[in-house]
């Protein structure tokens, strides 16, 4: 079964750092684009970052210079390194498979991992 499992969220202070992990099973992650999305209460779902199968990366403007997406093909895992965290980064974060690249349809959403940035 194709599955993505997110982990690494938690409670952090503003300015802190956190690394999220997305572990894939049932397929070779390096053959696909993998995206990170987030959704906060009362807010629309937002695409945060994506790494394409060719290795190119994209970021939403609000996280450029603070977040970094990377993949470890040997571990079938994609990471989202989040630095200089702000309260507005608080959300549930999901990783997804971009079936036809980063700009196409995304599927196989996991349960998500909660990131809370407070005080």
C-alpha cells in the first residue's frame, strides 16, 4: 500500500527550529515529486514547499530563506527543515505525492503532524 507518514512536529518557541520527516512506503520516493502542505484553523490549505523528481525545489514566499526541503533516497524519506519559526507557521503539516510534478494533483495525504509556535 502506498503510504506517507509525517512526524517531527511539536511545540517550539518563536525563533526555534524543527525538522519534519515524511517516510514513504509502497513506492520509491525518488520517482515522484513530494510536497509539504499546511493548514491552520480558519485558514486555507497552503502549499509550503515541494521537491521535484529531478531535484528542483520550490517554496512559498513566506518561508523562503527559513525552510529547506531535502530528500534521502536511501531512507525513502523527505525532510522539511524549518528555522526561525514564527507563530504564523503554526499548523498541521502534511506531505503528499505530486502525481504529475509539483504543480499537478497531490495525493496520498497522511495524518499530518502538528507544529505549534508560541510565545
